[in-house]
């Protein structure tokens, strides 16, 4: 069946993982080795419009105003194929996507990109899916995108298979007014992307221990969020980030994402905490340092971060809402 032209627009926010997803049990289905917890980053937005039209000869991707081909377009086509399969259509689509945050700032854009694409593509293909179904589908585009579908603080349960590996909100955005102050220390493009990194995680002798102990860290993180206990949160978030980086550094081939300024901040921030500032660090697959703090401390944290050698810029994001359609 072919459709006449139909178009839908959606917005989604990136998220920062407090307990990390690293490594897959099944890379084709993007079933994670362990569950993870994140918060959405409010104010940072990807807006995507998908148009299906039976006159189109191919899928097209316009990213921040530029026609894009190669691996990025292939990944979008793979995702549109999943949507077309579910909707029973074979029409080509045009995807127009724009981020309001700098591409070079090292903010994982695949989470927001595939969450927004998932909402826009399914609606324009005529599908009506629940939040759970949307999260499950977004996961197939990028694992962390499953967590950008629900709002606020979100847990992605590892699940036992495709059907029960999805994310849900564990607390609303206004439950705890935390801020992510992102200390940008490099704007260079990362050499090894997450997809490649997930594939090599199992080659580290530390990955199995990290995965075995993940349920305990997930419990502590969930409890810290429920009780708004910052010191409990700080300890588990920093430990989890450093554990993931230990796996990265001991994988074959090894992945070193830190820059000197990343390590400088990782030593300074616990020191600031001992002096009374509520702040903790976490790093994804890149050198930029996400500094989580209560909203009341964000200005002081920003001020202190901007004085550290090697910090080029500080971006701030509050806890963000769910992905949504734009009328
Ligand atoms: C380090 O979701 O970007 O940011 O599924 O290959 O797109 P793909 O990977 P992705 O991996 C995220 C890795 C991380 C940790 C996290 O966000 O949990």
C-alpha cells in the first residue's frame, strides 16, 4: 500500500545517563547488557519532521539544513524500514531534523534524534503507539533513545527480549530540580562512536563485573532519586561513570575518551563536594564533563567550572519533559 503525502513533527530532548548503558546482549535488537537510569535535558531540543510521499524515489535526510548521506542516512533508512514494516507501507520518507544545541559540544544527539524520529515517523505512517511501544521502537534506532521518550527521570529496564526492553519515567521533571552543567572541554568529533564501543565492551575483563553489579547501583540510584538524597546520588553516579570508563580503557582496542581537563574536573569536583558544594560528575563516550547539581547551586557550579583550565564553555540543562508531537 502507498500513502499520499503525510507529514508529522516531533520534539525530543537528549538525556544524560546517571547509570550507564554500555554493551549489548543482542546488538541487532539493541538489548542492553544492563539496565540504566537517566534524566532528560530540558532546553536542549531536536525537532524532526517526517514526510512520507509515494512520489519520493529514495529516503532523504536533512540534518541542520544540510543534505546528509552515508552512514547517518543508512541508519535513518534502517529505522524507517522498521516503521514501514509495522505500518504495512513501502513509501519513501523525507526526514528534516534540527538541533538547537551545538553539534560539536559532545552532547549525545542520537538519543534525541531517534526519539524525535520515532514519534514523527510513526505518526506520519498512520501508526498509533503507546509510550511503551514508542520507547521499544526508538531503542532499535539508538539504545539511549528509548530513554528520551518518557519524561523526567527515566529507567530503561534491560528486559528479557524485544518486548520488555523499554524505558519508563520513575519521577516527573519537577520531582527534583537538578541541573546538568555541561563543561565542554573539546568540540572535536569523537573517534569511536557508541555503537562500536558497545560491540567491544565484552572484550574488557571488567565488563562482566560491571554488569553483575549493575542491579545494586540501579537500586541505589533509584533510591537517591526517590528520596532526593544528593550525597547518595553523587557517590553512585561517579562510581558508575568511572566503572564504565575502566571498561572502555581495558577493551580491545582500548578506548580513551578523557582529555587532561576531563581528569582535572574528575579530581576537583569531589573536592568541591567535601567543601560543601553539591555537585557530582559523569562522562559519556566523550571528554566533556556533565556536572549534576541541585538548581540552587547551578550558578556557583557554572562560575567555578568556567575558571578551570581547559573548560571552553558551560551549557546548562534542567530536567526535561517527555518527547512530544508538535501540532
Ligand atoms: C556512554 O545509545 O549512543 O552514552 O545504541 O549505539 O546509539 P547506540 O548507543 P548509545 O549509547 C550510549 C552510551 C553512553 C551511556 C548511556 O547513555 O547510557
